């Protein structure tokens, strides 16, 4: 008993490409923010820095986890796409 796969392989590929682009842009911008923060961190002192640092570190950690989750999702989606592509050949 065979069943059709209910996935548009072209739409899936487009989504993977879009997600990859998003990941690339966000990773590049994240590295730029990280670099600028490290430079600012060396010269900024006082209570305002302490308050900002706490909030910034929380956002930093969440962003890093989000980017990692995106990479994991991309890896899975690419494998799934390859399986579908192989299946379509038969």
C-alpha cells in the first residue's frame, strides 16, 4: 500500500533556502554586535553598564540558543528534503 507524501518539495526547498539565508544574515549581524559589545564593554563603566549588561546578556543567550536551534532545524530539513528527493526518483 503506497501513499503520496503530502509535501510540496519545491516549497520545502524554498523554505530551506530562506531559512539558510536568515541564519547566515543573523549570524553575521550577531557577530558584529558581539564584536561591538566587547569593544564597548572595555570602556563603559558604572551603574548603567551593570543594568544594561544584565539585560544584554539575557538577549545574547536567547539569540545564541535561537541560532543554534535554527542550525539544528536546517540540518534536519536538509536531510528530510534529501529523503523526499530520493523517494521522488522511484
